C-alpha cells in the first residue's frame, strides 16, 4: 500500500511590527513580494504582523513554511541569516521583540497539534534598532533586495517559481 504524498503548499510569512524600526523588515519583505511577484495557487504570501497564535489555522495544511523576520544573531546590523531545522528553536530563544515569543509558541503548538510543516526556514536579518520608530535603519534597508532574493531562492529550491509583475 502506498501513501500519498501531500501536494506542496507553501506559506511565506512576514513577521514584525511596522512601528518598531527594523522589526518591520519581515512585513516589508512580504508586502514587496505581494506587490512585485505572482506565485502559483499553492503559495500564499502573508503579512503575519504580530499575530502569534492567531496564525495557527494558517499552518494546518502547509507543507513548507518560510518566515521572514528580524533575528538577533549577535552580528553586525544588516547581517542576513538562513536558519532551518534544529537552528530554529535556538534562534527563537533570544527574543528580539515581543512577537517572537508568539512565533516560538505558534510553532510549538502547531507541532503538538500535528500540523508542523515538513520544511521550515527562517530568512532573517540582524536588526540595528527595534525602538518605537517608523522606518528601517540604513543597514537593514540595504538588505531588502537580498532578503527578497533569499526567499525567491528558497522557493525555487522547492520547485516554486515567481513571476515578476
């Protein structure tokens, strides 16, 4: 008896708070992807803001998840990172902003409910500032194109193409 492999279902989730400087980077990248590219029906690009556990229903039928967020790496501002597998829980231990506990909880509850995506990747950047301020620092602003390219590369690795608009 063969088991059917579930069809690929991808969620690209931009996380962050638009009024906390570099913490907004995930949301901004998700918005740019929505505005500048067209994706297949099995790909959803979502501004997850600071929703935390409210996003749980979104993970129920997802096979692959890309999260975009500001990540505390201990490196200089603007340093881009790609984390996956066992690196994710470790990265989410260090709280950059209030929503990250929600993200950690979201992934934990999703796993407990049996809805964990097969593959999860965090595309991140070291923030320069997460103060209450609108707008990215120069170091993070300079990485927007790199972050977008990193998301598109990840999708391409999964066999998902994006068409520029």
